[in-house]
C-alpha cells in the first residue's frame, strides 16, 4: 500500500478544488460543475488561462529532470502535488535515478484516491493527505518518516502552490519549516504567479473571487520566498525560459510572463 491513509475517501464536489481546477485546465476529466464555474470566470478575464497550468506542468518535468539528472537527488517532497497526470514527479525522477523516493502531499482527498490507483505497486512512492501549511505535521507523518531520510539531501517542491497562500498564512515561514528540516545540498523548487501590473491584477481578482486563492506577488516578494538560498541558472525567470527543451521566441505572451519559477540550493 502506498499510503497509511487506507480509509474510504470522501470529498465535497459542491465546492471548487484547486487540484480539480488545475487538472481541468490541463485537459483532465476529474472535475465538477463547481470547478467549471471557476474556470469560466477565469477565462472571462484571460482566455488563455489554461496555459498557466500547462506551463507549470511542463516546467515540473524539466525541473525534476534537473534535480535527478544533474543534481543527482534521490528524495522528493512534492507539496501540493495535485492530481496525477502526465510526467509525474516520481516517474521523471525514477526514470533517471531508479532508487528515488517521492512523497506526494495534498490537502484535497481526491488526490489520495487517485494516487492510490496510480501508485499501487510502487513501494518507493507515497501519497498523503495533509495541509502543507503545517510543516511540522507533514514532516512527522509516518509515510514521510518512513520514506525520507532527513540526513540526506531532499528536493522540496512547491510548484504552483505558494501563490495559493495568502499573506497572513505566512508563506515564508512555511518554506522555512521545510527547509530547516533538510540538510545542506537540498534543493527548493518554486513556481509562482507574478504581479506584472494591471492585467495580472485583474486575473488575481478573479482567482480570489471565484477560487478563494491566487496571490500574484512581485519579483522581489517571490525572490524572498527562496530565503536567500542561491538560485541555479537561469535564476528566477518566466517558466518558458527555465531550461527550455527547444528554442523560445523572443517576445513572450502575457500568460507566459505572469508565471515564474526557479530552483535554489541550500548551502
């Protein structure tokens, strides 16, 4: 079994879910009318909003290939992992480092239900239902303690998640809670919505009004989330420009400009 949470999974489909909205924007099927309602309103503000999800998913694969292939990391804590889809963290990492161990963490119980099905025979991967805003509780979870050796470097993934924490939820403290628990040589992978001015603020308003979260922060605010750890090349950049697999056109579209990310090393 890939999770100690073996009870039947219940979830409220009358309320929109970050995981389901994200999955729907990627072209998935596991969403409900409450999620469609959110997407319709987001598309009224930015018709290409699905590109945000696709850019984020694509950079997850490139980032994990860097972490496993270049940095040689073999332990991953994927916080706010969302619903399984193509090129999941464990699949990318284990294709390059077969002994890689991955724990997926998400507050949405639908993720646990789908994770059980995906990971049924993978004893190097776990999926747990927990709130990433409580690092102490996540880190103390039996599956995390069983699979992750905190004496060895860990990749801490907060991909597309910190913009769903409001300022009063102290995202910087959340990052500290995880990074204080991992040793030198660990890596921090963050992607985040960027405040680029009036157009991005209109989308932020739609996110907050219809999903309840979606904070667009400035470049300086996002940089602070890396807690002073040095960033690997190319630094904090639009996701399209983070180690692209091919040639990138010179002028980025607005949707490409408003989501950025980077990977930093604890040294």
